[in-house]
């Protein structure tokens, strides 16, 4: 039975994102149709969809079971549409994989070193697990949702009914873990610490690989060197408990770690793509997904993300000499504004 449970979980976190990412990647330029982009887009479709489905259920105080059923149906529908409409994207990704073997042996050796550095961090994330005090809230909320069938209405530290926790309710990362636990039958704490931690580290390095692709352009032979330097930076970035490197290695399964390690770098990638003269529909889709996913990760994004995106929009608008472009980018921040209004009204 446990083999079946683990097979379901590994499908949800390793295979399903490739299927969900086909729709955004379909509308991107062929140069961006890579396995890393497919995997990253799939996860952000999952995050954004969960945020959109979960918030009404949470604010209306509905049960966790109702949310789990509704989100599962939405995910199945989204997966079916992605595979039906954009299955040809896989062929473009396979071309990118074949191009890897046409590289020189020095470049392939560089990639081998980069993969070894990343594998060492994945080993540390699984077998040298770090205890973090914030888990007394994050993991407790996940277990309360699965046990009592309620969301953010019980105190995470005592289990007693405590009213409605609007401070955390708009960023339902723990409820997402409870959904994974409900479908797979594996405890939410095991999922967060032993599965999501290495999987989201892989996702983080996929995002950095995409940034390297954008920054280096035609000089792809330097891409493995970029990845080696980034991985070393993360290995020795624990100079404070508040650095992005510490968050990524010690508690990436928490919303703050997800925001610092994955979402902010992806926002940077979106802004890099927006500076191009020709912007694909897929870039706009990815920007909107990233902004909604930031709301999913942490409530601080309700202020932080519009500020970052707004600054980037005005700088890019000045570069392009276009106020219309600034308005279009700022319009993408509308989900943050709506949730911020909800927060102020309910607080």
C-alpha cells in the first residue's frame, strides 16, 4: 500500500508539473520551450490555481474536504486541457535535450559538476534535515486541516477554536500540503520536509537555469559555470538566519522560503523577458502566474510584489517610451490589490 501512496505523491510533484506547464509554454518563443521552463510553469500553474480556488473556500469558512474535491477536479481539468491542446510542446523540449549532447565535452563536464553540487544540496535537504521553529505553525495548520476538516479557524499551537486567522489565510501553503497528504495518504510533515524540500530546490535551480539562459544569450557554454557559482553561493550563504540562501536550504517548504528562493528570482526573469521588443503571450501568462503564486506563498507579497513589479514597470516603460506598457504591467498586479483589500476589510 505504501508503494501506491508514494507513487501518487511522486506523480503529483514530479510528473504532473510537466503536464500543467504545457499551456503557458505553448505561447512562448521556441527558445524558451525547455524542460526547465515546462517544469517551472507547471508548478506555478498549480500554485496560482490553488490560490484562486482556495481563497473563496477559506473566506466562506467551508470545509477542507470541499476544497480538496474542488481543487482536484480543477487540476484534472487543467491537466487534460494542457495535454490535449499543447502536447506538441514536448517535442520542442526533447530537441533541447538532444542539443545537450552536441555540446563539447568541457561544457558537458561543467554540467556534470553543477549537477553534483546540486545533488549534494538535495542530499543535505533530505538526510541533514534542519529543525525550524516556524513549523510549529505551518505544519500544525496542515495537520489541523486534514484532521479537523477546517481551515484557519483553530489555533495552530493548541488546536482550540480560535476565530479566523486572516493574517495567514490568504496564503494557504499549509493547506496545499494537506491536499497532497489527503491524496497520497502520506503525512504532511513527511511531505514538506522529505519531499517538497528537495523538489522545490530542483525547481529553484530550474529558475536559475532559465535566468542564465536569458542573461548569457548565445554564450550557452558559460551556463554551467553560472550554475556552479550559484550552487556554491547557496552552499555558503548561511551568514544569517534571514538570508535567501538560509531560507532555501533550511525551510524552502514554508511560504517565506518559497518566496525568497523561487518566486522573486522568477519575477526577475519575467522582467528580463519584458524588456524585449517582442513579448510573447507566454511571458505575460508567466508574469500573472508568478504574481498570483506570490500571494499563495506569503501575505507580505501583497505589498512587496506590486512595489517590485511597479518599479520594474516604470523603468521598462521609460526604456520603451510607452505609458501603455506600464499600465499593462501594473494591471498584472491586480490580484495582489484585490487580496490586500480583502485583508484590510477582514482584519
